[in-house]
């Protein structure tokens, strides 16, 4: 039992250190030795949890997927029961992320740019996008959208565009503009 607790704590420290480094420097800009140093662990500890850097990147992306989806869903839920307002309010998750971390952009867009087309990192990125779009489509259906899938794709593009523009321009106004555009789309289509 004690071994499991230590393993979990070490794994969490590794993932936290890797997340900060990947977020700031990209996947390719971070070496395993940097993660080891930032986590304050021995090399053997890292390799006991992650046999390769690719496994570490995959674990980071899976954890980020769960976290990011939870943040968007929480932001949507805080707006109340109206699915139209939830579709608009989910952009508050972007503002919250920018307030916490600064304008580092989307880890999934970054991973998609850096990862090979046949890599696990890219596959996880595609799965994240599909998962997000399925949730958005469900919200669009609940909002009574005339073509839920199309509206969900448009909102997805606004999310991705706000994250990319936020990274490029370092200006929080892009999120408010994306949110405003989402409001116009949602109320015009439902």
C-alpha cells in the first residue's frame, strides 16, 4: 500500500513538472533531464513511471484533456440551466486559464503542430477534439440549434481561434470577442 502512495505522488510530481515545462516550452523544447530536475526525482523514478518521453507526453495530454473538459463544463454549468447560455459561458474557461497561466495557447493545438502524424500524441489530440465536439454538439442539440453539428463546429473554431490568437497577440480581448461571436451564433441558430 505504501508503495502505491509513493508511486502516485512521484507520478503526480513528474506530470506536474512536465505540464509546466511543456506548457512554457512546447513538447519538443523539453528534454527528459529537464523534467527530472524540475520534479526533483531520480532518472530511475521517471523511467519507472514512463518508459519513454512519448509515454510521458501521452500521459500529460490525457490528463490535460480531462482537466480542460472539466474546466469548460464547469464554466458552462456556472451559467445556469439554459444550454444557449452554457455554450456562451464555456468561454469563461479560456479567460480563467489565461488568468492562471498566461497566454500559452492550447496544449492540443501545440501538440498537433509538434507531433508526427502517426504519433500517440496526435491521436490523443484528435480524441480530445472529438470529445469536445461531441459535448458541444450535445449542448447545441439541447439549445435547439437548427443544425447542431455545424453550430458545434463553429463554436469549436471560435475556441481554437481564441486560444491561438491569445497566444499570438497576448491580449485577453480575443476571448471576449470569441465569446461575443459565440453569443451571436448561438442565438441566431437556436
